[in-house]
C-alpha cells in the first residue's frame, strides 16, 4: 500500500477517502460491490469500518453540503442510495467483538515505538492515533457519518428507510443522539409515514436521552384519525401509541383524551379498526386505573338506559352532539375528555359483527390489574378476508333456520309460485 510518507501502522486515510468517494459518486454502482466490500473488509477489520464512516462524513461535508442546493438535489438520488448502502453495511461493533482491534494487514506495519515524553507530556506536533480498542472511537465516527448524512436534503424514500431502523440500529449507537432532535422535528412536518417514523425516533430520545418535547403527545394525538385504519402503516402508529401511553407518569387527562379518541374512532372505523381500538382502550384503562370513571360514570348508565328503551333502533345524532368531549380539539388537555364517558361502548355492543360486540362486552366486568391484557398483536393484521374465513369455518350443531315454516319443496307449498315455472 502507498503510505505517502506516513509512519507505519497508519491507514492511508486520504487515499481511502478518494476510493470510497469514487464509489459513492458512481451512479452505476452495483449493490454486489457493497456486499463484497462488507464481506471482505467491513466485517473483518475494525480500522476499515471506522475509516469508512469518517470518509462518508468528509464526503458529505465537502461534496454535498457545500454544493449549491440545485446541484446537490440533482445528484442526491445517487449519493443517497450509495451512502445508505455503505452505512447499513457498516455496523457498530459490540463490546466483545474482537474484529474491532483487527487492522487491515496490507496497511499495517510494525507498531511505532512509544513516544518519548518530555516532562510527562507528548512532544508538540505529534498527533495521537485512533484507538480501535475503545468503542467510543467507533461511536464518534459512526455519529459523524450519520449526522452529516441526515442533514442533507434526502429524498422521502431514503428518509423512510433511515427512520424505519432509526430507534433500533442508529440512535442507540450515536455519541450524542440529541443532535438529531431538530432533524426529526423537521421530518414530522413531511406528513404520512415519515411523520410516524420521526415521532417514533423522538419518543426514543424522550425515553432514553431525557429530551424535553412538550408537544409530543399533541402530535401523537393528531395521528389518530379515521384514515389511520386504512393505511398500510396503521400497525406502526398503533404500536407507537400503545408504547407511548404505557408510562404511569402521564396525567389522567392525557389518557382520558386518547381513550375517548380511540372509542370514537371505533364507532367511525371499519370493523377491523374497531377490533383494534377496543383492546387498546381496555389495556389503557387496566394500566391507568384513575380513568376507570369513564366506564363507571353516571352518564354512562343513563345512556345505557336510553339505549335499552330504544331497543334496536339506530343511535340518534344528538348522542354525539351532547357529549362534552370535543373530537375536533387538537390539544388533549382542552378536549374535555375528563367530563365525558365511554358511552360509545353501548353502541359497539350492538355491532353487527359478533367479534366486535363480544369485545365491547368485556368492559362490563371489573377492570383490574390482575386481569390479563388483551393481545393487540393478534388483531393488528386482521383483514375482512380473515374474518370471513373464520366465520365460514364455523360448524353449526343444528340446522340454520332460513324461514318460519319448513317447506317440502324449493318453490314452496302454495299453488301460485310453482305455477309460474315449468321444471319438467
């Protein structure tokens, strides 16, 4: 390897930057090349892994962030795809990973002799080398690459891929994760699945890095719209909602607002949505006993009596307008959920699908912490086809009655109908 006068035991970082930069800039770069690079170098040698992150960070700062916005956008699709492939291939080593101290043989000479100290201090002008035996070396290089990359004007498709693995594979390894807070806040404004994924990253920072984000639950509350049950990422939103509301430190008005919003969505949503919302409501009330008054309130009993008097008649519109809960209020603290009750459960008990009415009937029993939670994973992916297959597979012990009077022929026993057809 060419060392350009560098001392032994030092990887030629400048040459490595040129090599990696040429691959990143190549619009015809095959993913097989990245896989070979990962298999032969990144997975085996700690120094190559570390210098890959440093090279990506330097490339982004020199070739992307310093360019004009028009030039950067024109080439960003190529840069973003190739950089993301290399970043995903370059993994942070664990504490017991022995490859982190293994250096590329062709670029390693004998270790330099220990520097002579003058008065216990290193001689001026001699820079310290990267110590690959410490995880902090990898963490800082990893952070430099990812933070630089995420500050670029990335396409939405790239942001989706990054945010989907952010809370599991990126944030836990960043040296200063809070530096991504502004980027995630900006991502939320893009809408759609990017907002959901960005909010998941913000929640990770709140939970693990003490990020102060007062509007978090307002933004999460805003995601719970009737349309959420029709999008393909509904499972991600509802799992995020359930995870964010598990903490016992949340005030009762926040839990009450989310419970009321879910109950109203259960009335408006398709059958599959109601099957998801009801277990979420039950688990929230089981976890936060201070909100049980929503089920046990006098207002609920009164509405239940009214429903019994109306027999099987459909609910009248005034039931919605008399509820003090304001479903259009975006702030959970101002929606008046604490002054309302879960009268929606009485409607759902009369749902035309037996599974939904059965779930709504669970709330008639006392809700205590000793009772098991309702599984959400079993209903998140349920479709109408699944529900139809379930009911079609049921076998009835007795013949299902199709008429009040048993007939002896297909067209009935009266003389009028058979006379209209000639079946001979």
